[in-house]
C-alpha cells in the first residue's frame, strides 16, 4: 500500500479543498459516485460532474472532460476502473488540479508515481465517506 493513503494528503483534500470534479458521475442515484457526490455537497464541497454526456447532477452543471471545466479544480475524484484511472490522474495534473483521489478498489501504481512526481498529492483505494468516518 505504501503511502497511497497518506494521512496528510487525505487531510489536505478533505479540509482544504472545496471544488471536487467527480469523474464518472451521472444522474443515476443507485451509483456510488452519486451518493459520494451528495455526501461531498453535504460537507460543503462544490461538485463538478465529469461524464461524456455532461449531465447536470445534484444541481451542478456537468462537463464532458476535465479540460472543459472553466474554473479551477481542487480534487479530481475518480470513479472508474483501475485500468482507466491513470488517464484521469494525468489529465488532473494537466489542468492544474491540486490533488487526485482514486476511489475504493481503484489502484494505479504508475499513475500514483507520475502524479506525485508532478508535485500533486494523490490517494488511492479509499473513499471520503470512509475517511470522514475514521476521523469521527
């Protein structure tokens, strides 16, 4: 696991980052991305749906890609399979995101190394809901 869940990186994202681009977020309330996006909103975060069809979700305008978002992104939260996640970590670095979060079960060690080498904190294989619960 290494430092995939570095407590300081987790703290930084949960406490200091307000705008979360949620990759894979659609309007389907049965999907985990939807419930986590709602949780983020409930914690005062602005969510930005990133989905090819660019739906409006939970009252927020969606965008087809990270590059289409016309304002700064703090965290790119990736709800995609591990084999697809690295491209979004790379895009996050390219658009100047402050951090990258790969959700529970999503691991890409090479993307983790590239992202950290670019000076961008990244966590993998965990969930904001789990981390907030862990903190009490």
